[in-house]
């Protein structure tokens, strides 16, 4: 995709065209969001606003016609996260911002997508009512909408994170080869950010109901630094692709449901003790 990224950066209109086209192609809005993120990262907010305003028009029209604001919300989230990364130069702040955006999105989604959510809730209730399994409890329409809003809000926020990651990869490939790999291998949550995300998880699990979005939004922001820690350690030990393949096979097939919990634990521990920093430090020679 390096050629596509280079074409996007040639002139603003190219970026606008790509964002607009991808916004109306089903399930391709993430690619347009990545192009928007690249513009913001490289050229700044001023150019990014023009690309968002004109390139995002089809997504806005799609929202008005179909009551589906997914593409538009992902563009907005990616724009904000790209601005955060450009200003803070920190993926930790991006993760925290994504969690906050997911929570805010859960508040406004029922207003933006009311018709679509009603349709989804009716469809789920109909499917459950036609189920042949005995003892199936059909949740209320309000419960279905609540869970759908939480899921959609979190998914949209982290699609934006993935789009930003792709944008940063493009930027590194064009202007700073190897930069993204180094960033990811060194990615570590500051203790303050880890504590805030941990507080969100505890609050969401304790309060339940609509507050579940707090924990659902914070968990991916803790899992990703855990992955970065493992990748960084394997890189320090010069263990190549075989080590990564084994890590993911063991994590997914053997550890299964505990995999995410282990990664969260590692990310939190790393925030306290800086595991990679300790591995890199060498004792001073005494002559």
C-alpha cells in the first residue's frame, strides 16, 4: 500500500477522493480513515480538516439516509487520535483517548443511530423468539440496544486505532523507515495512564449496566501495550518470527480466554517496573 500512501500525500484532492470513495464502499471506511490519519500526522490539523470536511461528506449522507453513522464516527475518531499522536508523540495517550472516545460514543450513539438500533433490536428478538432451544430468555429491547451501543462504540474506537496504526506505518515507510517498529517495541504505558485505565475496568465491572462500556473500552487499551511488551522483549533477545508465531499460537490455542488477562497483567507490571528498560541496562564495569 506504499504506492497508495504516496498518491495520497501528493496533493490534498487525492486524499479527499480516497476518503470519499472508501466512505461509501461497504466495510472499506477504515482505509479512508487511515488516509485521513496520514494527512493529519504529516501535514497537520489544517489540511486534515479540509480532507475530513469534503471527504467525509458521503459518510455524512450515508448517516442521514440509512441512520448508520459508523463510517462518519470512525473518521472523526481517527482525526482526533491522529491529532493526539501528532501533539503528544505517545501511543499511551492514543490508547487512553480511544477509551474515552468509546465512552463518549456510547452516550451519543442512541441519538445518532436510533432507527438502526431499533431495527437491530427487533431482528435479534425475532431470531431468539424463533429459536427452537428451550428455556431461551429473550432480553428486552432496551437491554439489546444497550449492549449493541456498547459493542459498536468500542469497535468503532478501536477501528480508528487500527486505521491510525496503518497511517503511522505509511508515514514511517515514506519518511522514517523502521520508525513504527521501534515505536511499537518501546510502547509502554506510563503509570498514571495504566492506573486510569485500571480504574475504568474496575468501575465498569463493579457498576455494570451501561457502565460496562468503561471496562470494555479500557481492556483493549491495556492488551495492546502487553503485546508491545512481548514484541519488544523478543526483539531485544533477537528472537525472530518463529518466536512471535509460537507466542500467538500458545496464547490463542493454549491460554485461550486467559490470554487477554495475562497481557493486561504484563502491561500493568511493565508500567511499574519498566521491564525492557531493566533488560537493556547494564551494570557499570569497575576497574
